[in-house]
């Protein structure tokens, strides 16, 4: 699968009327069509797509109007629009993920449709996005739940924008469409170039075979990795009890944080200092302490920072006990560092609390 179609790896964002103009995210099919390497998706990029007449493709679809615009009393029109929306979402999910843009008029170009002009869809409220997600969850089986809905508008006119829907690739494909009007049929749509068509029986059978093969392959890969991990553990049963020592290490690490923070607490008269502490102190520790990746991967000038953080010593110590890879000197250094943090924190707390009580 091409990398420009894997649009499902972004972090889902909240949707609100007049949403932010620029939204950081990974590459989208629109970026690929325009040859852009930036990860920003903004209204200017859509205007450029219209200027350059970007054509539809398997992972990029232009729509002039929002998907669910029928009057409440028009039941047939409502059901038809719901079915069309479900088909579009399922087709994208069945074809590796993609991007649908509502609010772009099309023009015929080179035997296909291309973006022509922006046709504003107005403010997109929570009701609209909730109805779209409801269709993706109720009329598509298995449901497609990780779609992202992004209203994009120019700064000068928050109601003059479009709605972008990013449909992720899915490990559960093939997704079937089933109408809610009681009709007893299912269909599996997919994208064939710029068109959405239905799978025939042979395609559907092949798709299910591929899905089950993928599940077995992923299960085998997981088992192989798990076996590799367990093989790295110490074979000597007498050493496996040391994993229990990770619990008191966690307690000691917590005290190494708690003692200095308690001392800091006595110096505060409001909550502003705590926000700064967690934003610029606690949170960055996860990046500079070897929690998720070795500190050797950090730039050389950042590696010494890990040595003066309690989290690094706590994580290294707990990891040593959990894996049974005990080096007495390193263990002693880590314990000494944590005890030092606790001792200094308690002593600082005595000073700060005495000063606070004297005020």
C-alpha cells in the first residue's frame, strides 16, 4: 500500500464550528497530489487544488455538498443519502483509506473529475458530525469508527469553508454496507480509481481470504516476538524472583518525585506554578529518561540530562529487575540517586514548610 494513502495514523481531533485554520497531521492524499511534503492541511491547500485542477483518485474524492442534507420529512431522500455516505466511507476503508472533501465543485478533466471551485458548506456543527459518525457506525459492518472530520475555512470567513473527512485504512476490511430500511442485502464497495463500485462474489471471497491470512500472519509475528522476549529472560529460576523488586523500586521512584514536589508546594500561593511544573518538567521527562527508547538515541548534549532525573534511575532499575539483568554497580548507583532525591526533597521540604509557617 502506498504511504500517501495511509491516512489513518493521525491523532483524532475534536470538531467544532469555525475550527482552527491549520491542523498538523501526517501526509494526506491531497499532499501527495500536490507534491507537498509539509504535514499541514489548511484551506489554502484546498484552494491550490482547485487552481491546479487536482483530479480525483482512489484515495481522493471531491463532493459539492455535505452528505446529509435531506429534509426531516423526506424519508426516501434521507435513506438514500445515508446509504450513499455509508458506501463512500466503506469504499475508502476497503481501499486502504482516503480523503473526501465536501464543498468542492468538480469539472471534467482527462476523463475524470477534478477540483474546480470552492463551494462553501457553511458552519459545520456538532449535529452534522454526529450524524456522519452514526452512519459510519450503524450502516457499515464492521463499523468504521476512526474517521476524522475537519472543518477548514479561511480566516476572513469561518462560514465559507469545507468539510474534510479522513477515512483510515482498516484491518477489518472488507466493510459491508447494509441499509437501515429493512432491505435484506449487503454490499462491499471499493474504489476503482476515481469511481466507487461494488465487489462481485469472487472479489469478496478473495478479500476475506486475504483478511484472514493477514490476521494469522500478525498473530504469528506477535507469537514470534513474544517468544523472542521470553527467550531473553534469565533461564535460572533462582533469578526470576527479582522481578518482585520492581514494586519497591516504583515506590522509591514515586518518593523521589513526591519529596521535591512537596517542598515546591510550600512555596506556591496559586496553581500557576504547578501547571508550569507539569508542562515543562514532568512531561518532558518521558522523552529524556529512557522510558520509551534508549537515551543513547538522544543527541549527545541531551544524554547527560537523563542522569539527573529520578525517572531515568527508576526506569533503569525497574527494567533491570524485571528482565533479571542485574549489574550490582549500576543497581547501587540508581538506588543511591533515588535516595538522594528523596533526602534532598525532604530536607528542602522542612525548610520551605518552616518558612511558610513563619509567614
